[in-house]
C-alpha cells in the first residue's frame, strides 16, 4: 500500500525552508502569453529532500528559477528562511580557467571570505564530495561525474552563509545527473544522499526519472501539465519502493497523456 498525501498537506505546520503560496507565472503578454504556473502551493521543510516530477514544460525549472530569485512570480508569494539558495544544473558550468578548488572558492570569495578561511572551507567541501586530491585540477582534467561533484561542492559553499547565520541551507537541483551514464549516476545519487544527511540542507530536486525520485526524495511531488500546479504527493519513507514506483509512474503517464492531448 502506498502512502499518498493531499497536495501541500505534508509538513503544513512545520517551519519551512521555502514556502510557495498561490504562485502564478506568465510569460509574455496578450494573445502570446503563456501560463507556466497556476496557483502553485508548495512547502519544503528544513532539511527535507523533495523531488519534483512532471511532463516536459510543466514548469519545474521555472519553479526553481523563481525560488532561486532568478525570476519573479507574476503573482503569489515565495518565502525563504535562507537568503542564499544554491542552484545546481544539468551541466556543471565550472569556470574552465579555474582549478576545482578555486571553483568551489568562488561563492565564498564573492561573499567576502578571506583567502585563508575560504581555502580551508573549499578543501573541506572537496573532501566531503570525495575529491580531496583533485583540488589542483582544472575541469577538462576531470570526468563528467567528478565535475558534477565539484559543482555540488560549489553549491554547498553557497549555502554556508545561511548555515553560519543559523538558518537552513537550500539546494535547488535541476536534473543534475541526467547527462551522466547510468553507473556514474547511481554513484552520484548515493553520494548526494550521503552529503545531504551530513549537511542537513533542504533539497528541491527536479527529475524526469521516477526511480531517481523515489530513491532520493523523502517526498515526491507531481505537477500537472502546463500550467503547473501540485496534483499529488507521495511520502517515500512509507510503503514498498516497487509499489511506489508503479503508482507514481501510472499517475505521471496520466499527466503526460493529458499534456500530449492538450
């Protein structure tokens, strides 16, 4: 038996790392306007790992951009307990002229941390993602999986200011492992769970892979086809994994079919 939740029912009374209330996002004007999100409500608790699923174009990446402050909602509110959500994309997007360590140092440098402390922090974060011996290498000298580990360490560096202020960190991850081969992806999924448990950051993770969502997330949230809104949620800490995967896949197919027919 699977454990499903009513939309926005989970953690309704808990403090939140981020809360989206009635969020609408419209691109363009007049007849050319496209509604990406329609009254979306979502709450992520401090330290919670939430995975977002939905058809292509349903607004998952738009949602992350809004939470990251890269764009503004047309209406509705987004409340954060951290002023520094960190974003990790499908591409590592490392600075090719900088070493791995210097890439990790970059957000610390921008935050005004002095050279000695930031080098120490960068070294600690590279150790955390098991790249302690690769700090001197440049991105072209690293495998795809190693580059994503560096990107993860850099994202974690971006959350350190919040941690020092006593507020929870928040990682926004937009299909970060999609371009990797299956073996590397499996390894990095396990590594991400380990790092998440060690850091206590909240994570909002976008994926198209139901198995990945169930494996990683404590909660899986399904968005409708465009315009996106939360239509169903699953608590992955209860119930059989195979049954969860089947149930989520069935509902995702319904959403995708509805999107294709629209």
